[in-house]
């Protein structure tokens, strides 16, 4: 019997030169297409400024609102709005400035409301609504001055 000779097939070799070229091309492509990351210190940041005032406004740390029996609202000994006004625009404007000044000085805006015993509840609600509209949350209730 004759033995067949097996032919040796040549092994397929992979060429490394083109593969290395392709890897370098991919590396260059990704390096060019990638965006450089900005460090945080290079990001421009504009901080809000403060508005300059013509005259100095002296605002106490705590505002005291008195409500008289006829419905007159007195803020720190200064009468505001009409007794029949429900929206209290002057009070809201003053409380809004008070809140902004307290925020600028990084303190909490505190308001004490002292209604007279005979004041209708609606008037007290109107004053509390004015405080809420101005964004003041530090509101306390007290008895009116001079009551016994």
C-alpha cells in the first residue's frame, strides 16, 4: 500500500504592517476629533452685582407692623396705605425692599405683626398676604403695643 503524502498547505499569515498603519490612523482620528476639556477655573463666571442707591436707607433688623382698630397699618411708626385697601401696595413695596436688603446682608427678614384686639380677621389676613407677596417667611404675631 502506498502511503499518500500529505501536502503541506501553507499557513495563512496575517500581515502586521497594514494593521499597525490602521491603528495609527484611528489614533490620529480620535485625537483630532476629541474636544479638549476646559478646566473649571477657565470657565467665565459672572456674579450678580448690587444696585447702587442714591441715599442710604436705614432698615432695622426686624420690622414691626401694627394694625389699629380702624384698619390703619403702621410699619415701624410710619402709616402705610388706606384703611380700606385690601391689596396694601405700599406695604408690599416697603416689605419687598426690606427683604432685598436683608438678603444682601445675608440675614433673615423678620416681621412682627401686632394687631389690635378689635381688628377684623380679614385685615390681619391682608397684612399676612402682603408679607407672603414680598417673600417674607419669618412672620410672628404679637399683642399690640400699649394694650393692657
